C-alpha cells in the first residue's frame, strides 16, 4: 500500500562522540586561508596531504573489510563522516572518487589480486582514482561508448579511444575505463561493454586537462592510443560492463553530497544577512531551511535502509532528483535576494561563492545520471514504465 | 515501521477504506466514530493511566496518514490532540467527540471556572461534545451545549469549521506550560493527513494515467507525463518523509523546529501535487475528478489550516537567522540527541 | 534571424474614448450584488439580458461584416472591449462562445444560408452557442472522436454519440458537433471527421448537466440518439472537420482571456492587503505585476499582428502557454501569501474568490489545447519537430 | 519594426557578429569601437543638433539587442545613455568612450567645478575617457585621467566594472531634474542586452539539441527536451516583448513603470533560461559550453546590474499597492496615452 519507504533513522549511540571527534579533527587539520568558494565545491578540491591524514585516521574505506585495509565501521558512521566533511567544505577531492566509487567497485567485481593490490592503497589515501565512463559526444548515454578494447592473441588487451569528464584525472593513479569489447548491437545496445582497471602510468595512456567554465582544471580528456594492458586488468566479467556501471551509478545516488555539495553558499548567506534580516529574506531562508532539513531526513533514511542491507533504489533516485533541483535552485534564488548593495564584482567570500555556483550549478544534474533518467527511474517505481 | 505500528496503520487503513467505499457521506460519520472508539483511536495519545491507549506520535502519524488518505469525515486528529493536552493539564478526559480550538478570542473568568469569548473555525464544532482550547497559561475544556451561539462554516472540502461563542459559560481548566503546543500539534496532525491525501492523489493520478488512452496510447506512456508524475511522486515522498521525521521528533520531545519545517515542506508539496494531479486528470471531464477532489480539496484546505507557507517560513527563518553559524550544529544535534537517550 | 515577433502596438486614436464608453456602460449595466467570485469566472456566467444589451450596442460580432449583422469595427477595438469586459468581470458567459468561436467558424466555413440564418441572431445576443468537440474518454485527443454521422439515402445525416465539456449547453441554442463521417484510419487519424451545425431543439438531441467540482452546472453531457438532421447542417466540407477545428482552436489562442480570465483574484488581493503591505507581500505583488504587464504587452502585440492580417501562430501559442502558467500559479501563490488571519471559511469576497480558483485553475490549461500540445507548437516553431 | 530601424538592427548585428567571429577577445575591442563611431552608434540617443544621431530608444533597443546577442566587449550601452543625459543637461558631448556611473558616493564642490568621491563598478571604467555620473540635482562629467585611483574589477563575464576615486577633481556639471533616470536607463539597456543574450543562448541550445545524438537519436527529438526548450523559448519571448514595450515607452516619455516591469521580467526569465541552456548542453563536456557561457555569464551578471529581482519587485509592488483599485485603469492608460499623442 505504501508508495515510498522513508522510515526515520535512529542514529546509533556512538554518533555524537564520533561527530565531535570529526569536528575537532577538522578544526585542527583544515587548511588555513582556504577560500570560501572552494568549500562550495570541495569534492573537487585536491589536497593529497589532507586525504592522507584522513586515511591515517581510518576515515577512508571506513566500512570496507579489514582484509583490504578497510576499518569495518558502520555505514551510518561513514554517512556522518561524509556529511561533516561536506558541511565543513573540507578538501576531499583527491580521495573522493576512490572512496565512493572505485574501491567499492573493485571490492564488488575485482579479482583477489586487484583487491589486494589497489584497495589498501586507496584506503591509506595514497592512490587516487577517477572515472573513465563518458566520452566526447556520448554524455550520459553510456551505451554509445566508442572506446574499444581488443583482445590480443596473448590474452592482453589493446585499448583505443578517448574519455572525457574525468574529474582530476591529471592527479590520479587509477582509472576504471568502460570500453567496448564486442561490436555494437542495435538490439541490445548495452551488450558487449567491459570495465578495465588501469594505472595511470600505463604506456599509451595520455591525459590532457580542459579548462572549464570557471577557469579551473577539474576535467580532462584521456586518450588511449594502442594502450596495451595485461589480461588481469579486466574488472569483473567481460561483457558485463553495463551492469557493473549501473550498479556503480546507483552507489553514487544515496549520499549526503546530494544536497550538501554546495551548502557553503547557504552558510555564507546566513553570515551576510545577519540575525534579523528583512521579512522577505527571512522567509526565503525559512523555506530553504525546510528543504534542507527534509533532504537530510530523506538522505539519512536511505542511508539507514542501506545500512540494514535493503535496496531503496527508487527512494535514492528521489533524493538525488530533489537534491539536484535544490542545489540548482539555490544560487539564482540567492542572487535574486541578495541586497542591491551586494554586487558581484565585490571581493567577498559570499560573492565569490555565489559567482562560482551560478556558473557551475546548472551542470550539477549530470552527476550520476541526468534529470530525465532519474525521473524515469521514479516513474518506473510508480508503475508507469 | 515497527510491526505493532504497522498493524495499527493497516487496521486503521482498512477501517477508513471500508467507511469510504460503503457510504460516501458529507459531514460527520457517527458510525465510523463509534468504531474508532472501539479501537481506542480518539484517546490514542493519552496515557494508559488516564484511560488512553498510551500511544505516541509515531502511532498517531500512521493513523492520521490513513485518515488523510481516505478523506474520512471525523474529528479524529482533533480528538487525539485534545486528549493529549487534557492529560498533560491533568483534566479528566471527556468521552464524546472532543474538538480543538486554536483560534481563541476570550479569557477565563471567576478563577478559571467560567469562559467568555469566541472559538473560531473549530473543526466539526457542531458535532463535538466538548472543545479543548488554550488561553494564556491554561488549557480549558468547554461543552458545546454551553455555547450561546454556533455559526456553521466549512473549509473547501466541506469539512465543518464552526464558530462558537461563549458567554460566561462553565469551564474546566488546568495549567498549560506551552501556549504554542496546540498549534504545533494541529500542524503536525495536518502534516500526516496531508501526506495521506497526497499519496491518494498520486495513486489516483498514476492509475488514471495507466488506463486513460490518448493519441493511441495510455497517457502514462508519454515521456512528458511520466516526468511530471515522477516529480509529483518526489514531492509526495518529501512530504511523507518530513512528516514521519516530525512525528518521530514529537515522540521524543520538543519538536517545534521539525513541525515548522515539515508543515512548510508539506505545504510546498501541495502546490505542485494538486496542480499535476488535476492536469493529468484534466482530459476526463468531471466524473473521475469527483474522486480526485476528495483528496485535493482537503489538501488546499489543510495548506492553510495549521499555518500557511508564509507563517511557518517566517517562524523558521527567524529561528535560523538568530542562530547564524550554528545552523549545521543545531541541525545535526536534533537527530544526534536521539542517540544520546 | 529574429526568433519571435512581438512588435509593440500603437493603439489607434479612438481607443481612449471607446474605453471610456465601455466603462460607463459597465458602471451602468453591470448587475448589482454580483458575487466577487463570479467575476473571477465571468466567461462562464450566463446573463442573457446582459448579453442582449451588449448586442444592442453592437458589441457582439464587432468586426464581422455588416451583411451578417456585424459592425465592421477594428480587431483592436474588439480586443479592448474584451479586455474591459474581463477586467470588470462582466457576465459574458451567454454569448462568449458564439462571439469568439461559433460565428467566426460559420462565417469562415458556413454556407450562405447558414450565415444568414444564424450569424445575425448571434450578433444580436439572441442565439447562444456551445462547443461539441470533446467526448468522454477522448479529452484533448480530438482524433479519437467516436460520435458518428451517417449519411442517409435522402442526403440527411443520422448522428449518434455523446459529447461532454460543453459549457452552458443547457442554455444554448446552437452547437457545432464534430463527428466521424467515415471510418477511423489508423494511418491518418485526422481524416474522416466533419462538423455539423445543429439547433438545440433538434429531435434526438438531449442535454444532461453535470455538477462540477465547485457545485455549479457549467458543464454538460449531450447525447445524440438517432438524431436526424438536414444535409445543410454540415458545416464546411465533409471530411475536413479536423482542419476546421484546428483553425478554430487557434482562434481561441490569441485573446486577453489568456491571462485575464481570473484577474479578479489579484484585484481582490490588492484590496485586502491595502496600500502598504509587508515587504514579502509587496514584492510578490511586484512580481505578479511584471508578469501581468508583460502578458498584456504580448497579447496586445499578437492582436496587433492579427489586425494587420498576419498569422503569429507560434507567438499566440506562447501567450497562451505563459498565460496558463500564470493563471494556474496565481491562486496557490495568493494562498501561500494570505495572512494567517485569512481563513478560507471566512465569508469574504477575497476568500470565496480564492477558494473558487484554487479548485478550478488546475484545469484552465485545457482551454484550447493542453500544455503539452502548446509546447509542441512552440518547439516546432523553434525547428525542433 | 520600421524598415529604417530594421536596417539599423541588421547592420549592427552584422558588425557585432563579424567582431565576434574574427577575434575572440576579452576586454575592450578598440577597433570595433571605432567602427561603431563611424556608424554613429555611441551618440545614437543624442539630438542631431548636438552632433548626435537623433535616434530614440526603439533604435537603441534594437542595437543593444544585437550587442547582447553577440556579447561584444564595448561600453556602447553606457555611452549611449551618457550621451543622452549629457545632452539633457546641456553638457557638451565628450568624444572618446564615455561610461556611466550609477553607484556614486560623493559630492560636488566649489560651485560644481570639483568632485570628491567614488564611482563604483563603472563599466569599462579603465577604458573610458570620461564618466557621466548623477549626484542629487546634477549631471556630472569627469575625466578618467583625473581619478586619483582606479581599481580593476570584473563581473562574472569578465567585463570590466571598475572603481574610481576622485579627490577634488575637475568636473563639468549641468542640471539633472530626475535623479533616478540614469538607473532606469541603465536597467533598460541591460534589458535589451539580456533579450539578445537570451536569444543567443536559445539559438545555441536549439542548434545543439538538433545535432547532438543520444540513445540513438537527436536529443531534440525527445519530448521532455522539446518541452523544456519550448518553455525556454516562451521565457525568451516574454523578455523580448517586455523589453521592446519598455523601449517604446521610453521613446514616448516617462517609462519608469515599464522599465521596472521589464527588468524584473527579464531577470525572472534568466533563471529558467540559463539553467535549461546548460542542462541541454550538459552532456557535451565543456568545449561547446565555452560558447554558451559567452551568453550565460553575461546573463547572470546583468541580472544583478541595473537592479536585481528583489529591488524592482519592491519598487513595482510599492507603486501598485499605493494605487490599489486603480491598477487596471493605470495599466491601460499607459498604452492608451500613445493613441492620444
């Protein structure tokens, strides 16, 4: 009878102490003179030292098996760590993808040697990872991948092609590449794809940074030119790449980053307007607060279900869709509210953060599936497809 | 949801569903009311020691969700709250339907034994045996039959919202520590009813989109309709989740922040949801919309009742602005507190 | 190069005097004790006397040929009359459809005898008209019409079927019925439809009112049971019904009713909040004002183009789409704004108007084509289809 | 549009289009500036008697629309307004680029021959020979080289928005009857530029949707994308129409109401338009977005420049509320006035 499942979560007893521990760590270890607008984009801010210090505390790979360098903490503890890092705007860009996607994928699909070789390094904050899914002119249609991997007579693979959209690739050590291993089939467009786990020093792999909309180099093009890799670089099963990637994307859907990735702007707004702003500003802040509180409850609830081993697939898509809408609506809303006296050319934390997010937020909906795809999942959950 | 609460919710759901399908009535459903008494629902929130069922707001939320889903015409939400507040104030629990007045103009007289004034917009006032009202410092119980005048009025959904005038009427009163609690609990109850009604409107719209054919296929197969219904679903999910979290908070203690946020979020959901529901139904003429309006007319009414968007946005915004950079610490502390108890 | 055409209109010199004349007429002739919420729905308020008085002044069929009882005034004068009637909330329901759709359709497609017989009566405010397009389970998909008209050996037609959605049919004299005159063809779903012009006293035609969402009887079901009509009741060309209807719908798209049909709510809001409301109310009123002013400029511009004999098809669809969005957004916006003290059960003009529109506005987008259809037209105008 | 104005618009459009395609530069385009002088554009709004082109705001709007469409880096809008205001104040029209300061902190000294104070956020301040500013009661012309200090700053689109400080600098001044006119005209100019940039963003998005393939077909063939672009188009149309109507009003006389409404409407369009444009482009990586951002970064900047949403909503709302039931009479009288002249 019930349409969606959003049972409230009771956080386990250890959480307040753990949260205090994280906050004390951040108070001590956050870089000084850290520009406010970077906080609003902190999951792309690369700070290898900071990531290593997190690794030292056991705060990367928190819930992975100890066998592979993990720490077997609870999923909710990991959730709390992530929300605290994001709310503080900590520079988590170096290890973010590895912790969130790459290592989980290796643990799920990788061979024993892949697990032993890579996962502990990721957990220590020593190996950083990036994603090699999108291609020029492919966008979110992963089935149209044209990078090819060809099996050589000796069992090795030869990869040719080009990837794009790979966050921080130029400072990464590992990449999972989605490539076509058998010809495209118009009837089953998702067949014939496989994943490969590569190190960046592989000959024939070349990275070229792209300067993005706001002048930073978070994105890259990666070229594979007769890049030959060992048979054991195949991740998981040949031809099952699509299925594996889909599972990865769904891992991407459930976290606090869904509504917190640019929360620094709201914090800046609160700082700028002070304790008793005018009525219309106050009410706008009230509405944003209701939305943030609700999104956190939804996101927590999904985390709680995941921690219990359930798979709230549709609920996770809902949180992501609403989170996207929220994050995309906030910058223009703030701009429309900001006092006449606040001009964008002013050199203030608030203005720089606003300027950055006005420009970057329209593409937030790309993270982990476009709006249409997410709503397609929800529609299917409602029985419409 | 705990197993016990799930059973309670399912039982209530069946009861209300039967009531709706067997008799489509406007106004007060006396027979159904009797059945809810047998289930202990009107006194759900009163302690067992006082003759109540000793339930909490998680229970109440589940029951009121079902009530809102089926749009059943009884003052169950109001009676539940009145029973809780009466128990808090040490007043004896009245039996018959008891309603709740949150808009009170008037004062106690003669050492709290008499009341002079008006109770405005009392839900099902004409059907209530007693009405519980809060005046500064006191919780007051009044008998309907002691009212000098009773003016019938209705909300958009034809639910009675009556004005009662009392002139030196006998009153029973006890201490009320928190003058805003009645309004907060009414808002919370409306959240639960709104969640249920939103869910019902969603079900009706999806079902309609699956069966209704246009341009040669079911309208639910058009991408634009699917995307709209998906957004509708997401809004319903947000309202439901916010409501359940606020109920949980009310079970634990002070829930004023969570209730404000939940009511505001529910109100925001109503706008998109009702408009999408009617647009999806639009092509049909009015026969099926008759059924849909059982949900949407209530939703429009309940958006105003228990505090409209502007009112709660103001309360919430003022509270947050006053605390400035404590926003995140406050937000997390509310849920962490649960793990400390 | 230019995407859309919205040249400003210079209203002709006679307009201020004409507008003053209309306002004087309305001050004199508007019914007393006319409930405010009816003003917000005035195009469905039936007042035969009022319509006849308008007819006497020559304010029905203003720009039709004098040959058929029209008055050969300019299209812009007609525009000004319509906007004044709507802004005043005058009870125009009786003659509205005849003036706006039926007579223009007869003048365009009808035979000489149909024109002579019906149009002058419509212009005098003596014959009222309604629409017989939609059917139960057909909605805006007119091609799925199931009402059938069968040609009898003697040339007459036998009509069987059922129509719905016909505003004020129970008080009308004429109806244009869309019926299938040859079997449905899945490849060309719009072929085989024809229009018929019927009088309501035709045997075999039966009207049954439907009580709508707000308890009023604006809508009807009309049953045709072996309803036999003369050959000359065919309107226009057999089999061309779809084309004729489409042209009719596009006539429906360009008027001031696109944003003014429920403007009474905004006027009530201004009255209730007074000269110096709080900041958030003031700003909301500012935003609504910008929207109303812009919609009027757009609508006027389209009227000016029509008056010059141009066919701003896409522009008209844009005005209608934006007008719909505006009219549907206004009631919830006002509800969210209305002071805590304003409860819906209060017996005030403002509250009754708000209550009515909250309930009726969600189906406004039906008038003359759903949102998806309008946006399809705009997309085609952009070269996307 | 009159034939003459159409020729003006087309000529400007070609000029700016060539400038953009031949050299993609940041900052001031001196060569193009020279070409606009040859066409008489910077002095378009000054009377012929004063050496201007004697154009009106209908003409200016058409030219500035093209300027905004192509995102050309020259202070043409500011120079046009400065020339109009200088002529109104009986000041001699300066030649070189003249910019406009609407944020002025300071005052005239010594019978209007000296100025002390700051001009903030002056568009292309560093490239201007002179700057026109309005202080209470006066229109003032200042030479850039007389500034004691010039601080470089930029808006989001990297257009210069500099701060200049003057310390007892020589000034030329004339009477200014209306202290708000400079702000209003700047808002109007930004409206025209916004319309053009919105149109450019729309064209780029439609073109992209037509060519970009995903899931086996052009994304422009998906109904959801079509409907989004249609809404985008409607917003662009609204901004364009509002701007043209406000320009017409400025040509006729007092346009303060129409400019407030047009700037607010343009600002509202920017939100939906830029977000849709980037979403449609989203799948591409950044290469093509580079081109799109030439439009969208300007749009975000111009939303704040010349008055943000809140500021104009406040002005317009206060004005309308004060007149209460005269709303409709006022609204119609503004356009009827045209037919009386």
